[in-house]
């Protein structure tokens, strides 16, 4: 009990845990739809052919590019009209509905299937912008790192639970099992909804004043505030460089997560069961490590820990590109588990500490903008290199410069 009191010091335990459970819920979507079950289905059924990597990378990039353009505006609007919780719930539910509709996608439906996925992932990303902006409301300066880490840690537990619960449907692979395989998608949506309810119910708005203006008036104000922030970027140099650094690290991470199952199956001949084990291993290790490194960043500072995780990611890329056995790739999975949530949780808490409180949602919108614009280049780069060279190893090593650049940028930022 004393540990829990110290962990949630001066914050509402119920609200903080409810907030973190949204990471638990959306990780089912991320693992099943973004990283594992749907990517294999998209490549082998929807976009069957030599250019499957390209079409999958392009679909991800388009969805995230649109999200990048909208994120700062959504964030600025939420700062102004203080209706962020309502928008957060609406965007999440639209993403859940889109996830369920993926059941109706299939062969000879490339454009329609891609469109459903793009809309689904767009609203998933927009909901995350608003979700991240609640972090400082459910934590304090002293606990922000550990609560951010708790969210990432619960996310990995959620990913494991979703993968194990739905394994009877997708575990037999696609061939000869298509109807059950596709049923995974609406059940993922249900998982997403059920475990999002604590966040929908218990997170508080934390502001009593409501601005009564038309939707278009608020949009104009949001755009105006974004343009004003861009003009005043010289006043926020540290934040600007932070977002550039996050651009590069997130580019590579989104690409790795989007292609890890495809890479394991195509290049290293992993079976669906072996990929499941691989991803569960990442999640199991990621859960305690995300919480531990979040706590460590509160004690030792975010910068040192973040730089360490970036260096490990660079090593992961090198080992993945050169691995010739499944054993080596399982070791890579262990390293991924070590830093998969730690780097993003620490970056999220570091950004929370340096942004102005009055522009919190707007700057989280810019953080979303940086990460989403980044994610439009990595997947396309991987898809193009893989399709042109017919070699996924070359596509993998092409991600290494992104980690090197992000390390240099974060090293130069004062904490």
C-alpha cells in the first residue's frame, strides 16, 4: 500500500489508472490491426502480389499524413473550447467502428479496403493526440514519468491479452481459415471499446467553462492559433528541436512495427505461431521495462534514458538486417521489449514537462504532427526499397540513419 501511495503521490489513483487503461485497450488494435494479423491479411489477400509491401506502406502513410495535417488544429481547438474529452471519445468510437468494418474487406477490393483502413487509422491517431494531452491532468511533475510508463506498460499487457484471446481465430493462418481469420477484426474493435470505458467514464475534463461557438468558428480559431505558434517558434526552440528529433525516431519505429510480422514471415520464414510468440515476448518484456524506465527517468532525467533507448534501437535495426537465424531474431525481440515502450513513454513525459500549460493540447497536436509526418516517409521508404530490390534486408538497414539523426538531436537538447 505504501508503494502505491508513493507511486500515485498527489494524484487520483482511479483517474490515473483509468487513463492508463486506454493504452491497454488501444494496444489490441495496434498489435492486431497495425502490426500482425491485418498486415499479413492485407499483403496476402487484399494486395496480393509483388507490390504488397508498397501498398501496405502507402496506406499507412496516407492515413498518418492526413492525421499529421489535422493534429495541430485538433489540439488547438481542444485548448480553446475545452471539449477535448468529447472529441477523444468520438474519435475513438469512429476508429472502433472502422476496425469492425475491416471484416468486409477482401480480394479485388484494394481501394475500398485501403480507404476503410485509412479512415480507421486516421481517427485512431487523432484520438491519441487528445489522449496524450490528458497526461498532465492525471499526473504531477513528480509522477509524470512513471504514470506515462504505466500507460505504456499496460499497453503491452493489453497487446498480449488481445493476441492470446483471438489466437484461436487467426492461429491457423489465412489459407483455409479465411472466415475465422477475418472475425478477428470486429472482435478487436469490441476489445478496444470495452477496455476504453474506464477512460471514457472517469477521466475528467478539468475545466468548467465551455465556449459556445459554431464548429467552423472554433476551427478558424484553431487554425489561427496554430499559425500563431508557428510564427512564434523562435520562442520555443527547445520544443521545435524536440519535435524534429521525435520525427526521426518515430518514423523508424512506426515502420518497424508496421512491417515486423511481414519481415519475419517473408525474410526469416516464421510461421504465424512463431510470430505470435515473437510479439508476445516483446510485450512481456516491454511491460515492466516501460514502467521501470519511466520511474528511472523521474529520478535520473529523461535525456539520458532516452538516448540509451535510441542507441538500442540502432542496434536492433543492424541485428534485424543481418539476422540469418530465428534465434537471432528472438534475441532482437528481447531488445525490442527492453525499449519498445520506454523510449516513447520517456519522450511523452519529457515533452509534457517542457510545453507551456496554456498550449498543452496544441503542442501535443504538433507532437502528433511531427510523429505522423514522420510516419508517412518510413513505411513508403521501406515498401519502395523492398519492392524495387526484392530484398527486405536492404529496406531494414535504410532505417538506421533515422535513429542516428534522432540521437544527435536529442543529445544537443538541454534537459
